[in-house]
């Protein structure tokens, strides 16, 4: 049993180094694909983690009718605040409105007009699950149906630009990642195919000696796994130097801590094994039927 395992492992490494040029190309391509996938995944992860900061503009400004009394305005504010789509809010009375007016225009509105005509208003932060433009539109339209509400405002242009940028980035990364993964699997498959053809005579001899299909196939499958692991190591080294560079540039900001980098290592090793195994399995199934 031990001798069989030694033979399988030896054949796997022998095959890898025998066709080292296509094997190296497969490793590099797997490394690039894992690098792109990791960057895409953790960019999205960081985006979700800091979404409260990034999506601070997902808030609604509600202005109540001028004829609405303080009691009714506060009642409507509490009704809106109880909605599941609203995270929190702040009621702005006439005194607070006057202070905001003075902050923006450096003038006291009562001195200018002799009174404070500013309506009661409120600012609401949207709950996490509703922080997208479509939900914001629906919430806005529902709030406008409340009798005491006059105007509902939000910075639509900024939100549209923000969502478009995020969607384009994620789409681009996904397309590039998928394309490189497919190329990686094909290259691993082609490398395994070359090895199968170069060992046709040995395979025939093993078959005549009574070797099972599994015994013949396993070295080629392990060879694919080796390619995947080498590619993963290339990706991990590249990501480590990228981490050092980013930490040097953004000294106060820890983009990836040690725990996250351990996850990156596990992710790359796992995906590398999967890509290599899929590629070699594809060739083995096709050429060793």
C-alpha cells in the first residue's frame, strides 16, 4: 500500500517537472485568476464592512406642511420613525432650522424676515437592507402620501453615480475573474493531456499488468492539484507584497489585518486545489476513458 502511494506521488511530481513549461504557464494563470478573485472578493467585503460610512448619503429629508402644528409634526415623525425601513431619525423644530439657516447663510432668518417661516422637518437614516436607490424611491413615494408631509428630498444624483460605479466595478471584476478561471482550467487540462499522451506506453503497460483505472488516473489528478497549489502560492506572495505596499501608503488605515490575511491564504489554497483538480479531471475524463 505504501509503495503504491509512493509511486503515485513520484509519478505526479515527475509529470509536473517533465512538462514544466506548460505546467508553469498553468500555475501563472491560476495565480493571476486567484489574485483577481481575491482582490474582487475583499474589495466587496471592505465595501460592505464600511457601508455605513460609504453610504452616509442614504438619508431622507422630510419637510412638513407649513400649516402643520408642532404636535402633529412630532406625531408624524414618530410614525415614520417606527417604519422598518427607517433606522433612526432626528426631528428638527423651528429653532434648530433657524440655527441651520444661520450656519449655511451666516444670517439670522428672524432678523431678515422678522419671523421664522421655516417649517418643521426631520432627517431619517435608511435601514441597512434598504440602502439602495430603488428602495429609497419607494420609501420616498410612501412618505409623500402622509397628509402632513410636504416635501421629501434626497441627493438622487450622488446616489445614482455611487451605485453605477459600484455595479460597474463588480461586473468588470466578475467578468475578468470568470474569464481567467476558465483559461486556467483549460491550461491545466491541456497540460494534463500532454502528459497523458507522453505516457501512453506506460499507461498501456500498467493496464496490461492489471492496474485499475483509479490507480492510473490519480497521478494526473494530483499533478493538477500541484499546479493549483503552486498557482495559489504565487497569488499569496503577490497579495502579501500588495498588502505591505498598501500599509506603507495608508499607514493610519489597516486595510487587511493578520486574521483577514489568513483567510486570504486559505481561500487561495482551497480555490487553487479546486481549479487544478477540475482542469486535470476534465482531461482525465476525456482522454483516459
